[in-house]
C-alpha cells in the first residue's frame, strides 16, 4: 500500500491547474520515484506498483500521458531494470523525447514572425526558451490569451516578455479582434491528449480559436509528444472544475454554473502535428511511426 505522504502529495498535485500536461507528468513520476526509494520494502515487483499507477492515472482524466506512462514502466521492468531504478529510466526516456520535440519546434519557430497561442503549453514554452538559448535574433512576436479562469496565459505572457519576446496579451473574448489585428502566421497549441482519428483535447477555448483560424485561413499546429497519443479512440467526458473559480456569490437555486477546463477539438480543424518525429499532417501517420520505433 502506498504511503500517506505519497497520497497527500498526489492530492496536492491534482489541484494544480496551471502546469501543462508535460509538467504534471514529470511531477507525478518524481513522486513515484520518491515513494519507491523511501518505501522500497513495499515494492518487490511490478504488480506492487498497481496502486501507484491507479493514483497517478486518476490525477487528470483528460491527460493521456498519465495512463500511457505505465507502458514505459512495464517495458523497462520486463527488460530487467530494478524497481528502484524504473522512475529514473522513464524520466530519461521522456527527456530524450522532449529534447527531440524541442529541436523540431525550434526549427519551426525560426520560420514564423507572429505566433498566436492559447493556455500555457510547457512544450511550447520550452521551445521559445531554446530559441533564446540558441542566440536566435529574429524572435517571433507572441499573441497570448489569458485563458480563464486560472489565467495560465498571464503566466506565459510574463515569462516570455521578461525573457525578451514582444508579447501581445488579450482577454479570451478578443480572439476575433486579435486575429484581424495581428494576422498571425500560425496558431500553436499544446494538447493534453491526442486521439488516433486526429482529434485532440486541450484547454477550453481552443475549439473557438481553431474555428476562427479556419475562417481566416490560419494554420493550426498542435505541438505534442506522442506519449499523449491514445492507442484507440475513446469517449471524452467534459469535467467541471470548482465553481468558486468563476462565481464568488451565493448560488441561487435556479442558477446552473459550469466551469469546464478542457474540450475536444476535431482533427478537421487542425493543419498539422509537430511531434518528436517531426511535422505530420495527420495523427495516423504519427501512430505508424511510433509503432515502427
């Protein structure tokens, strides 16, 4: 049985509504690593890790990596990696995938002058950082929306503007105004889950932005590792988060308050997918590449 400390830390991570999927995944694996090191006597084989897997998988039901990551754990275990070393091996593999994805993203960023993005993808943020580290002089301008209710876009705007990027920051409702005014070369968004049919799950508001992009002929590119790819299409259920984030008053009996965080964006609105394997116009092609790898 997992330790009280692990269960408490997982509960705390579950309340993290600012970090991107990649950040939450890394934090979860580090918690598993700590648990395996501090309570090694409780974990003798892969079956003993089942409860840990279950707790991590339930962190954010919208995030496929929290389920897919256990494939890596099982794979390394079957190759003879000791239980206590599994988390390090998995982190190393994720780091390599992230490094490859960042390299592909930097190549893409060097081709555009005006980027529009929504929410706060840690993958996109890292690509922007790497562009700076590489000494690239012609930095693209950024158009960032606040991404209510937790306003993670505000955090991204602060991070990127302080590091040297010219940033235009707007409220979510100003999407049409922003597209007409700035005429971005592309819209880059992250993803919490990729589906085999090309659909994705991302922060609510992404669908509206993709629809506007189609109207104004702006390419929508999803930046994501293939660890977020489900092996088969499944149902996506909208989950409402705490209503106190958007409503501070007493709730009348006839008032229904909804606070969804994520939504499905159809693949028909997406121009391409940028993964650690490069750029692809469809998820099925990426899936074949993953199986081959």
